[in-house]
């Protein structure tokens, strides 16, 4: 049945049916391996990438180029989570020295003058087209302030707050960063390459090492975008906060997909396949879909848009002084619409009051907020923050569980002790 690929929910449902019925093409992995991984995820909870590594060798250490001082980051395997308290006093943009790092293997070092982007596939009207770094920079440049957030951000709270086991990296709320990205529109690249009217999916692929999970070589990280999204607002970014894109964040060139889960924003992009048939990879079959009792037996459609969250710029378990006023600060964001209201409770949720928004709410970014607090009694308590976006959606008390711990959106209970 024909469908409008610009309607994300319709696109997702159609892709799920095509995959389940064997009408989609596997991009780079034998379909039998994909089916085995898919069946394992649907039956018992996802493979995750806890056992993943570089093809042929285990990744050594975090594999990150920039320094990871403990006051700024918590190292989690090959990843580095921003300590949210380290954002206090910074502006709306996340400084590069404290922007989180999500790596499937390790950060490659790629020189800009040696970098090439190949655009190819049966969804083009002509043959493959290659772009050098200088040719990409010669295209009309755009700048946009956008967040990039891992789909598993907040995952640890499924276990610690809701008592529900999940697999994957145990992020708290620091797997997000907001940057001013500069680059070329993916639509300009695709049109110059001759994107055809029968194109369906656009598949960026990274230049980092191949990923191995459960004995299966998954290849390099890649995840398809519907052609309507690719032609809409996606960037091929080569700049970050006014500087050339650093290696850990995808330099020399990465994809940035506004509002969508971070895996869509492929780092170190080296080729883009434009396909006239739907494409599937491990990153939209077994991974980055929802499995569990609340979801279909075959799993949800592949995840696209991010959800709604709030975080305090304060250490978890912090100690604060009684009868002394302090300014609580934090940030809230949504993948669906600008955040319009933030409420804070300093007594575990018994009473709520409006926080002051320090930024003009806008799509694709977060809003900083603050509220004064003078604790009057000693002992343990919990700080809570809940956001409401322009769609009218408010963070719930609990998040709907899924076995891989994606899209946690519940109000987080932030423990503090008053002394």
C-alpha cells in the first residue's frame, strides 16, 4: 500500500510490516544472521552491544581521543557520560570538552584532506558521486543549534527507580549534548548526486571499526533514514561550536538528524546509499526498537523521535545546607516540540512550583531553568523536575518498560541530603 514517508508514524508501521514479511533488503549483513538476532531480541530481550567490539580485536580502553577528567565524565566502556553537574554555569551550548561520547568501538582519526563521501545506490538516477571535504564545504552552509541524545539516556532509572531490569550502557541523564552545528544540507548533496523519484531509504555508514556482537560481524554503524526526512532537515556537519568537528564527535564529517535518537546521527560518515527499496540493518531490527510485555511480540517499529526529559545540574546524592537558600538549576528538552513549562518539587513530589525558564524555548534544543530553594529540615529528600512541551505532553511518573531501556521519560527522583 502506498504511504507518505513524511508521516513518521505511518513510515514506521509500514517498515515494520515490510521487515516482518521479508520485503526489506538487508544492508551489509546476511539476512539469516539478522533474522537470528531479530528473533533473539523479540524472544528474550535484545542482544545489546555489551559484548560488542572491533572486528578481529577487542577495543582497548575507552577509545576516546579527548581527556575524560572524572569531574566532567563518567566512563562507561567505550563511552563517556557527561556529569550533568558539570554543566552548571555553562551556556545553552555544551562545551566540547564536556560533550558526551557514544562510541560503538573507538574513535578513528581521519584527516580532512583524505576524507571522501561516496553517494551511491539504485535510488540515484546516475552512477556513484564522490565529494571531497572541500567540495562539501563549497556547498551552501547552514548553522543550527540542536541536541544529540542517545536513545538509552536515562536507562539506569528503569532499574534503580522502577525496579525493572534492562540491558545496555547504564546511562543516567548525561548522554545528551547541545551544539551549534555547521554543515551542508544532506538534501543538497542528494540532489547533486541525482536522487531519483523512486528513492525510499537513505543509509549513511560510518568509517569507524566494524562491530561484532554475539559472534556476528554487524559491519560498520549504519541506520537508514526515510528519504523524506533526509531531504528535510538533516545536516552533514563539519563544524561544532565554531570549530572544526573534533574526532570524538564525528570529525571530519558526521550526520546530524534533528529530534531523532542519536544512532541516526551517524559519526565519521564515509558513504551514503540511496535505495529504491527499504533497507534494514542491525541498528533498526534487533537494536533501537522496543521489546517487552508492553510491546508487540515482534517488537515495535524502529525508533525515530526522542522523548521528554529533565535533569538537575547537581550531583546525585549531593549534600546541601539547611536554612540556606540556593538556586537549583537544570535543563529540560523534548524531541517533539519546545518545552513550555517546568515544575520542580523539593519534597519528593508532595508540592510543585513553576521554575523560571532562562531561555526562549525552541525546537531541537533544551531550555535552562532555575528555582530558589531554602531547605528547612535536615534529612534525606528527593528533588523532582517535570517538563511539559508545546504538544501538551508532561513527563509521567513512570516510563513504559522495554528490555533495552530506551526512551526513559519519567520524572527522575534526584536524591539529596540536607544537613
